[in-house]
C-alpha cells in the first residue's frame, strides 16, 4: 500500500499562536541570556565553577559528587569568601587552565563522561539561574546535598556508580 499525501495541507492561522512567546525574533531569548550573564558576572560564578572543576579534574576522586560537597564544606570552613572575592579570574587565567588540562585531555574527558559531570553542571547552573542565589557556593553545596541521590538514580543505570 502506497502512502498518499493530500495536495493541500491546512495551515494553522496566527490567532491560535497569538500571545505565545517565540524563542527567537522578539528578544526574549536575548533578554534571558543578558540576565544570565549579568547574574554570573555579578556573583563571579565563572571563577567559582572554574576553580571547582579544575580541582575536581586534577584530583579525579572515586565519587565526584561527594568530593565536591566535602570540598565546599572545607572551603567554607577555612575561607568562606575566597571564591567570591577572587578578582584574578581573566581570559588569560582561563586559557592557562585550559592549556594545563589539555595535556591530560583524554583522561579528563573520560572521567567527565563516566561521571556525567557536564549533566551535573548543567542541572546545577540551570537551577542556579532560576533561583539566582546571592551565595552561589552555599547554593551549590545545598543543591548537591539535595540532588545527589536523584542525580545518580537518573543518570546511572540501577543507581549504581561507575566502578562500584
């Protein structure tokens, strides 16, 4: 049996779609992007995440989520404002970090993939943008505590961590 398509396919008219924001063309996505960038710059989120991920990839612990929580608790205990007051972040520093990590790129890429670090950071940063906390470090610690088990159950078959 052959599939026969009609000659004229009806097209929905604009009134049905009136008032529905479009993703592009009216500036909504641009405004959201600008708002996100302002939040990240104001709260030095790039410095914080760069430092956190750089340390994580240098250490490559057997349970990165637990390690991140432990690091955030220790960091808060001895230097609560160190990340947020760090003014040394610059494009040059980012390039240096990239260069250093590029030397171990394959091992880091394997580690990040195995532990689904990009998914973890995506979920964290999306929630951070929704809530716009004044203290990203405290928010991250709290977020990791609340989402540790659910992240593992969503991203790892049977809730089993790699190598365990």
